[in-house]
């Protein structure tokens, strides 16, 4: 019986290593374009599941080794920590994703979203469409989930607002695909840090009686749900732009 208990501790650590390996392979496969993004996401989910199992097995192994004073407590602790580290980030992302609608095209202007032109050529044939036709209630889903995503009224002239908008986009480390002060349009591509996903951003600066208005649209190239990433990107951008223009942020 005591030998089985020691094997539980070792087995938990082994499972943690396997979970980590599956997780790393999924990330590497996506980053280097070796596998389809769906397979990469499946690998992340599988790695997280194995990590959770590793944490459970290690926790049981730790309790048994402590109660029997057998060797293996440190191994069980290592497996427990590794399992949690592998499973926790993915679990957190899945929980966050379950709390937002399965949409991936977010705009501050739902009636007349900023359009894409130059970015269309680099998005690829398999990218999500930009017609905002699916789902049919996209605008309403966004209103319910992200009521704070709205046009930024700057109180500045269009030239000053455009320059600040372009500089802020560069400071966000987005790839600027096109910028036209005459039309007030900026197109850029943002790359996610871990999975290297490409999301496209359109920024539109227009003149109003109250000063320049800035609208932002952020669209994921792949996937049905963005787990809230596009809304968070717009929030971060508009906050930085407010600060740059001398607002309160």
C-alpha cells in the first residue's frame, strides 16, 4: 500500500510534465504556423485538463505520503504546483470567455463602424468576414456585454486628434498598415503575446461641432469568441489616447 502511495506522488508530477508539454506544443504550433489554430486551442484545453488531473493526483499523493511518512512529499508538491500552473491560466481564460458573448468584432460606433481597406489584403482567405452579418444580433450582444465601449469625444481639432491617435497606436506596438490624415483613417494589426493571434484594428477620426471624435473597431481574424480581448484592447487604447490628449484617462 505504501508503495502505491509513493507512485501517486510520482504519477502526479509525471502528469504535470505531460500537461506542460502538450501546452507548449500547442502554443509553439500556433506561433510558428505549424498547425491550424483549432488544433492549437484543443492542445491548450487538453494540456490544462491534464494539468488539473496532475494537481488532483498530486494532492492525493501528498496527503497519503504525509499520513504514512513515506518519501514523495516533495515530489507531490512539485506535481501539485506544476499542475496548477499549467491548468490555471487556461481555466481562467475559459471562465472569462463564458461570461462574454461569442463575438469577435467590436466597435465604438455600432451604427456606422469604421471600415477596413488596406488590411483586407493581408487578412487571408480563411479570416473571419468583416460584414458584421453574423450573428444577426451582433450589435445588441455588444451593447449588453460592453456598454462602456463608445466613441471618444476629444474636444480637439482633427489634425491634433489624428496625430495623437496614430502615435498612440504605435505606442501600443501595433503594426500600422495604413494611415491617411485626409480621411482620418488608421488601420493596424495587433498580435497577441502568447498565441501570436492577429487582430485587426481600424481607427477613424472625424470632425464634429464639439471637436474631433475617435471611433475604434477591433476584429479577430480567427475564432468565434475573442474572450473579451477586442473590447479590452479598445478600452486600453482609448484610455491611453485620453491621457495623451490631456484628459483624465
